C-alpha cells in the first residue's frame, strides 16, 4: 500500500528475487492517476514473467479475497497515527496480516559517506536544510551528489535512473511541477541530483561522481540509504506532529541532529512543545534552531496589491499546512488583499479543494499531469488579482502562461548558531577523509 515511491523501493530491496514470497500487486492512492499503471516485469526480477498490477487502494479488501493474500505491507511516507491504524484495520478485518518494513530491511549501504536530511512532516523545511548541508560540504572542498526520494509518476521503465544536472534534463524526463519543485533548486546551485525507481542502481551511479552522498528525503519518510549523519527537520507551526505522524516519528527518534525551523514565524509556545518532545523522546539529539528566510525577486509588485497565493502542493494538501512561504511573503511585503483562490478553481484543482477541506485561500501548485498543469494555469488566469505570489519551489514562470505578473519567493535556512551545523558535518566527514 503506497503512493508511488516507498512502495517500489520496498519491493526492489526486499521482495524482488525473494523466493519466500509471491508478490501479487501494489495499491496506490494520494497521487492522481498512478493506480492506472503496472510495475514492469523488466524491473521485477527473475521470479516475475508478467507485469505486476497496480490497483486503487479502495479495492484492497476485494483484492485480499480475490488473490488470497496473506500479508499487506504499508509503504506510505506521510500518515497520521490514526491513518496508520485505519489502513492496518482494513487488511486485518479481511484476514490478512499487516506489516511495516524497517531500516534494516530497506536501507542500502553506500561506499561513500551519507548525510540524510529528513523531516517529521512534509513542508517542514527539509529542502532548504538540504541546500544548506550541500553548501557546507562544498565549503569543505568535497563534491556532494544529492539523491531525492522518488516521485516516479510517469512511465516506470523510463524512470529507473534519472540524473538531473541541467534544465534540459527536466524536459528530458518530462517532469511534473512536483518534481520541478525539488530538482530546479539543485540545478540552479550546480549540484547534480538523482531520482527514479531503482535506488540500488541510482546509488552505485551517484557514488562514481561523489565524495559525499546527500539523501534529500521526501515527505517524512526515512532514508533509503544508511546514513552516517541523520539530520531531521521539525516544524513548530505544527507542534506535536513530530510524535504523531508515521514515519516522521521514526525519524525523530533516530535523529542525530534535530533542526527546529521557522522560529522567526512560530510562537514561543509552539517552539517549546517541540523542544519538550525532543527532551522526552530523543534527548541525545543535538538541537539547532533556525529561521526560514523569505525573499522575493520583485517585492515592489506586492505592496498594496490584490494577491493570489500559490503554495507548495504537497505541503498544504496531504501535508496539512494551512499556509506557506507565499503567505509569509504577502504579509512581509505588504499585500493589500489576499484573494480566495477556491472561488476561481477549475477542473482537477477544484477537486483538490474538495478533497482537502482544510485549504482556505491559498492555491496548491498541483501539477502531477498535463491536465492538472492546464487546470492550474486556467485557475490563475481566471482569478481576479493584481499579482501572483509563487511560494512553490518550482519556477511557475517557466511552466505556465499566465496573464498576471508572478513574484517568485525563495527561502533559505538561517541557523541561529552559524558554526554548529558546520562543525557537526565537518566532524562526521573527517572520519572518511
């Protein structure tokens, strides 16, 4: 059971070529359209002569009975504790066992030192932390190559190993907006990033050009590679989530370093809740506090204007955030009015608002397909506003044709103690240099 990422990795490292099991099928949810595919036999190994089917998750009970399934494995990367129990109860009620695969069964060992950057929730600030880590590694005279948690939403046979080092690669692999959000910042920094389906192959290829491997985690999943240093980002905008989401709580417990991000926009009370949970559950972790520094490429276009806010899609949908960088920027640069994006939503974007009722005025930058990208574009063009504030990591100016100016927002990690993270990384890598 998954959403097109952790599920394929678990299969390839644990079930592929494992004669103890007959792997029957995957179920998929969360990402539109991914349940209409099949996992190709060419990637499935010698035990499988046919493609492995992928079904919608709502058919799970029916599939257990149809195939006489003995065991169901959860392979999600962002679920509340309530959702985990709910998803476990369905197979159990149908007679099957329910299982979670852990780090020993799923982490690959690298020949190079690995620094993993993960989070307790999606949208906590993991990507900006990853970029800061990369800058520190580069300052030590070492070459870092990043590997991103998978987003294989297209043709799986063509996504086995994806290497991004130029903007042309974004076109080559027909990337979605969600993928661009993660890859573009690395390309802009001149750092190669890998992703895809087969992370054994990805790791071995990345090792050939790296002194250090950086794991840029997705949602709140734990690393696919065994880390030599585990950095985990916590979000005081959602205090308590660090101990109530799976597998984010796993990261929280395993972390060598916990970064409490966004302290510049979070309340002291919420920051204290996160600090107390660290003391209670992982007192050995080194704690670093940081600001999430917001900047705009054209801030003068925001002041006293009616603004449409576009936020990172996964963060404000299944990530549960009520606002993001665009909201912070609108306040910082003096927008006169924030319009309600929901009023102008069309097609699949309208469906997204219906699926996630917690969404208020902000527009999620959903773009998992050509249809969604078109619907996003039409929603923006229909909106009655003066300016679009783009708080998504992707550069929407390069993707959409809109009839309004777009102000691009960026955000970087700004630690309170500038030397703390540097010294930790240097000490870790000194063992290998």
